[in-house]
C-alpha cells in the first residue's frame, strides 16, 4: 500500500492555485500556466487524487477477485460496496 497525505484535499484559488490537505499541508502549487482555466483544472485534478486512488484500489481488488474466483462481476462489486 502506498502512503500519502489523506484526503480530502481542497483547492485555494488566487493568482496561483494551491491544493491543501485537511491538516493544512500544502500538497501542490500550480502556477506559471498559460491561463487561469488551465491552472484551476490542474488544481482540481490534483485535489481529486485521493478519491481517484481509492477508486483504483477498489477496481484492483475487483479485478483480482474476478481472476481468482468463480464469482460474477456483480457479486464482487456488491462485496466491495
């Protein structure tokens, strides 16, 4: 298992975009981009990393379970829910 600063992570916008953990730790600072839209989009993607990681872990468990059992995808998804 990979350790990371637990989520949720929040975004702060000003002339730069920052991603901040619940404990106040700075996760990322996005600056020097072509536009504010790109800056905010990158910060949003970074802020969603803990949730995306959680989903990938669950999908990995689902794939492993399907590969190593006779269960259907629906049965495995119910177990992981």
